[in-house]
C-alpha cells in the first residue's frame, strides 16, 4: 500500500449495492491508499446476465467463488465457469457474465490498477433490469 501500513478491512454485508450493470457489488477494497488493485465481490442473481461493458486502462480478473455461469469475453471466448475458475480480461475488452445456475453466482472482481467509475464503459443497448 502507498503508506506501507498493514490494514484489515472487515467484511460488511450491508455495504452491498445494486449496480446498473445487472449485478450486486460489495467493494471489499478500493481506495486511493492502495491504487494498484481493487477487490469487489459481485453477485449475479439466477437467470440474470450483466450488461456488455469494458474497463479502460485496467485488467480485470473474475475469481468464481460459488455458482456457475457463462462468461463472454470479446469475440473469442464463451465459456462455462464455476467455483475455483479464474477469468482474466485485458483492458478495454468487452465482457459480460450470465448466471446459469439456480443459486447466486458469486465471484471476486479484482482490478489492476484499482477500479474507478471513469474507466467503466457500458456497451449494451438494452435497458438494465433488476
């Protein structure tokens, strides 16, 4: 971290919010004090698909924790993912993920450098639903 101090960030379920991309987000670690990386927990409800989007200037990694889904990256990858799988998405590449299971799809979204809203580009032409 920038100030070289150890920190413990405690989990807070109440911090989860709905993001217009089509999923719930809980920012576990996203601070200017640690600009190299951010970690968020994402939750996609059964039957839902996130909007096509891209993140400019950052690599995003999905670490699938629970459930299963179908991830689409660019024009080349459409693959089923489940617990333990890691998806690496280069900067600026379009992406989305669908929950194909009966329970929630839960994954960590790890961005480097850290996620900022200005990097997010919505590429979908359909309205978001909740």
